[in-house]
């Protein structure tokens, strides 16, 4: 089987930087080292770091005094960061520079009590972090349909923003809808990361040229799930797997060309292994 692999498959800048910071802390033998939540959404990478002694804590209250706590690429809520400082943890901020820019843009744009309208997944850690930077009321919604149900005052003051990994096409549709609905105008923050947009566009280009698509990445990774949805939406058979063990040769019977892409938190070694499997068919 021939494989068309996306150039954009794998670690984005933010994930690469976050892991470099964690690696540096390990090299400097800073102990104990913990991440607040998973540093990235990839179970295989997390298992490797667990073996190296990196602890994962779920709440700031679990941090011990003097512990080195890495703030993950998705960022964390402001209150959580303040609690870590209060507890005497040494923070290493590995928040992706683009997520940090989105957090600060939200804080600036809402400081005069504007209400934040955030297009994103309510239970995603990045979204919880972004919401914490809003200075006034805030709503989060995951689709245009959900946005239509929000109780918005036509003359109210609102600011629109998105989780960095959201689909730009849906964001533009939401923006157009809200601009019509709100008489008071609608400033929009451009918080969607172009790494996501490029990855999504390349996936669609590839899907148009192959018989099937394979998307590699953690089940918990929002951007990987969206890539898989996009690929499936083109009408060709599409598979989302975490590694080559999730592949079944029967799925590829009768197919000649497979497209291959991966989420922003998928290591190269896992993509290589999937490519190797597909080429061996
Ligand atoms: S997808 Fe973009 S915003 Fe998200 S971590 Fe990667 S570089 Fe940062």
C-alpha cells in the first residue's frame, strides 16, 4: 500500500517546547518533578515520563513545598497557578506561547466588563485556563447550534474567541452568525493557532487524493479527534488510532492509497510505526 504522509503530522511548536522544558528539568535533576494534569495528551509519551519519575498531580493541593511543577502546554487556570505559588512549588511555565497569547488577549479584551463568548470544549484544560482569564461574564459553547441557544442581549458587549485548536471554518460561521445577531458589534480575537489550520488543510488535501485516511494520536487529544472527524467528513473510510496496534489489515483490503496524519501531541516514533505497518500491507 502506498502512503501519503502529511508534513504537518506530529508535534507542534508548543508541544515540542513543553517537552523540552520537562526534559531540561529532568537533566538538571530537579526533584521531585510533577506536571499538573497530563503535560500533553498522549498516553505513550506520558507513560515514558512516568517511568522517569515524573509524577502527575491533578490539583495544586497535591504539590509539595519546593517541588518542581511543570505547567503544561495547554496552560492552567489563574487560580490554580496562584495556589501552586502559595504552596511553595517552583513553577516551570511550559504553556505554549500561543496559548499564553490567547489568555492575555482575553484578559485585555474583557477588562471593561465585556462578556467572553468562547468557542471550545467546555471540559478541555486549555478552555478552563482561557475562561479563567476573562474579567467578567463568560459563555463557552462547542458548536454553532449551541451558540444559537445562548441567552445573549442584542445590545450587550461581547468578545468572541476560540480554543486554539478549533476548526477555523466553524469559527468563521459562528462569527458571521453572531455579527448578525448582536447590534452592538462583535470584536473577535484571532486565537486559533495556524499550526492547527495548516494541519487540517493538509489533511483535507490528502483525503481528496487517497482511498482511506489514518489519523494517529491520543483519544484524549482534542485536535486529533477533530482531525479524524474532518477526515471522516470527506466521505472516505477514516481510522483514528493511538498507535500501530490499533490497525486492522482487514480495514485496508482493496485499498491502494492511504493518507496519514497525526495530532499535535503525537510523537514521530508512533507515526513512523503506523507508516511502516501501512507500507507493509
Ligand atoms: S496547537 Fe498551536 S496553540 Fe496548541 S500547543 Fe500547538 S502550537 Fe500551541
